[in-house]
C-alpha cells in the first residue's frame, strides 16, 4: 500500500498552530521559548516526546494528533464542509416598518387634533 509523504513533525506543528490561530509570539510564550527557538522547532524533522507533549498541551491537542496530522485530510474536510454550507438571506426591509410607524404616528396626531378641536368647540 502506498503511504503518502508525511511532512516533518515541525512543519505539522506549525500548520496546527496556524489552524488554531495561535501566533508564534504567543506560542513561544506558552512554551517558555523565544520566537527564534519556535521557528527552529517548526523547521525540525523530529521532536522529542517530552517537548512534543508540551507543544500538544500548548496547542490544545494530543501528541498523537500531531504525529498523525495530515494536511490533505484537513483540506478535503474543509472543501467538503464548504460545499455543504448553506447561505441564508433574510429579506428584512426596515423601510416597511418605518412607514407603518409613521402611519401610526400620523393617525394618533389626527386623533389628538380632533380631541383638541372638540375641547375648543365646547368652550
């Protein structure tokens, strides 16, 4: 069976970090490293298990998910979800509501004028 090319572990870490929306500065701070150390880590082929555990904790994933991360599977999933997405258009027209409001106000003003005219006529 043909195994697809697996990206180096550092590159997978960088990709997961990007997908999680974590910047390199925040990631470095979370790991207690410098940004340069994080960049070197993300360019490395392998990472020891202890460091991988810390990285997984900082990313909010498991170490195993980093080891088995497949960028192609993520892209396929995103494409499938995009194709299944629905767009809802709400045809809410506030002008209709404004017109109805002004009609009510106009009716109330006319009633008020009639009441005032009656009071004036009685005097």
